[in-house]
């Protein structure tokens, strides 16, 4: 965490959550959303325990934002049930709103106010006194590295600065459940890492997070579990290692001594599986199912008189998982 710590909120406690310690803080059971004949969500079910992060992956239009809108009570489901912090989204929307924070895909701060005044305003609206609101605003400005621009109007901020201010606003009330809908869109790499560290600190303190993202390395780093949405359905779910083991394949990348070795390597490794070749970089990538196959690859190259100057073993990545699932989903759609 590099010393980052989110101070406790100076705001009045929202009351005891209906979910007990260790209980599920986000639940969806067969949640669907239809607009006429178009199904934005189709029987989505998920469960997120307290103090964990669920990463929600999916292409644009997969249904991620629709699901977030339903869970944050902005949109009613067509069918199914959902609970947040132990409260039903249809029956107890006010109780839920008191316990959640939300950062959408676009900054929603008041452009005419300064960064500092935006935070103070939200704190006051949540019930904090003047002094407590000012203290909380300064804490969050420092946490998100906005102190130097605190007195400037938000309208003068760059897109990245406004994004960071929007994220700070979502944490004013120290929410029990935090919804982050593609939170690092538009952030530079340093700000993105800063946000990751903040999220990790929140989770250490018991906050539950639902994170939608298109940055696979973000889900790999932050998410305890991942659900992949496609065309409104959950097409895969599990931990990152589970998804990689199920969908992805290990690879061996060979760097050859000379360009002439490329053709010989292609012939020698024909029986080892598909071997995409990069002639300019003199590399061959061989998918494998077990590490013992590495010895077979080396033996085949040796018999062909091909010398490899470098050999790298690679585990499957979330990129592999996501691309494979996308291809499978596209195939089902065409069928």
C-alpha cells in the first residue's frame, strides 16, 4: 500500500448494515433487464462477500453499466432480485444509497466549484458539520494527489484530474460498498497505480468493491473473483487463476539464432501444435498443455539442428481468457 491509508469518515454512521460480518454484500439472482425485445441483461447471478473485489469484464454493450445501475438503485430490474448490504434494491433504495459509493464512466463533479468545494459540498449533503466536512475534503485531496489544484475550479482541470476528483467524491462518506464503473479510464499510468493502491487499502479495511473495467491487468491485480459478461449473460466466472487454467494455454517462446532457423523450426515443431512464427524477430510461440512438453520441443529442435538462443515459458493471461471467451460468444451469436 506504500503507506496509503483512507482515514475513517467524519460523517455520521449510516446505521448497522443488514448484512452481518462475513455476509454477502452484493447479491444478484436471475437479474434481467429488457427494453422491448432487447435484453441488456439476461438472468445474471453473482455474489460478492464483504471485503472483496469482484471484477466485471465485458466489451462495450455487454451489460456491465446496466448491472451497476440496477445494483445502485438507479434502474429497476425487469425480473430477478438483487440485494446490496443486505437490502433489496427494489424495497430499500434509500438504505442502499446511504451505504454505497459510485463512480461512473464520466466525471460528474460541479465544474463551477473548486475541487475542495466539491468535496466539502458532498460531505455537508451527507450530514457532516462544517469542520468535519473541511477535514474530510483535505484528507481526500491529499489521498488523490489533488492538493496543489484544490482551489482551482474543476472546469480548469484536465480530464485526468477531474476523474481523480470524481473518485474522491465517491469516497466522501466512506461507503461500505463501492461501485467503480471503469474508474481508470482517462488516467495516466501513475494515477492508475495510485487508484489501485487506494482500492487495495479500502478492501483491507473491509470495503466491498464491484469493479467494471476493460483493463485486464487491473482485474488481474485487484479482483478476488472475476465475472465475464457477454450479450447480457455471465459466460465465465472464477478467480483469475481458475479462468486462466480453464481457458488459457501455456506457451513456450523460442528465440532462434538466425533467420534461416525459422523455416526449419516450423517443420520440426509441426507435431508440437500450432507454432506462430515471427520471422523478423526470429521467434516461435508453441502452445503447450504441460511443462513436460518443453523437453519434447527442445529434442525436436536439436534433431533438426536448430539452435535456440532463448527460451521463455509463459503462463496464460487474462488477455488469453478474454479473447477466447469473446470468440466463443461470437460463434454462438452467429449460430
